C-alpha cells in the first residue's frame, strides 16, 4: 500500500495515514496487532488512538513488521535446510584483518 506524497499541492498530507492504516488493518493481508510492534502501531493508528505520526514512525512500523516476518520465516525453516554446525560457526567468524602496511609517510 502506498499513499500520496505528503508535499503534493492540495494533497491530504499526513492526515491520510490513519485512513491508510484503517484500510490496511481491514485487509486480509494484515497479520493482526499482536504480530509485531509495527502491526500494533498500525492498528492503533487505524483506531485514531494517536496523532498522525510522521514519516519516521511509519517507516519504523513497516520495517518492524517486515523484519518480524523474515525472522519468523527463518526460525521456522526445517532442520534439513539448516547448515551443519561447523559451517555455521565458520560463517559467523569475522575475516582476519589484513596486515597493516606502513604508508609513504612511515605511519
């Protein structure tokens, strides 16, 4: 779902956000307010329980929702798709830092 640009001349500006939240909350794609903090925020905004918020709060809500979706998808992967313990441990290791060479100035 995408709203109108908030700086559009004669546009609704931020006042469109609660209406968009209501539309989203009533859609079959909405996961429900208990799914994530972002979904809870969207649900409250759709109820008109808060001010309109701002671009940052809406971005945080959307990112929080999507990160929760991905985290739950990864957590629910079957064990047969998980890498073995040794490869998993090696993939988490940081690469060794290269040896620092002296610069032309000698530092």
